C-alpha cells in the first residue's frame, strides 16, 4: 500500500463532526520488486558495516586498556 494509517479519532468539538486520521506515505511506494530487494540489501550491508566498525573500535579500546595494565604491572615492586 502507498499510504499506511497510523491512527484515527472522532473529532466532536467542531461545527461539523468528522473523523480525523493520520497517514504516512510508504518509503518503498512505486518501487519494483528488484528495486525493493536492492534497497533492502543496501540497508543490510550498511548495518553490517556499522556493526563491524563498532566492534573494531571496541577492540582498540580493549587493547589500549591491556597495554596500560601490563605497563603498570611490569615494574618491580621494590624499584623506586
């Protein structure tokens, strides 16, 4: 469907009572099946890229923390 109904309500506090509705136009209205599948594939690819970047950044932070801990613990306790 081109438009999707989000909600409606009876409007009684006006001169002519009526039903008010809110519709949103579908993002993929007018696209062919091939265009829809290409759009979905692109969205999935972008999502996977974002996940991999965030995982890479988490790994960098963990490596930095490990280096700090090993640098602090590598000095002997009796040394000044």
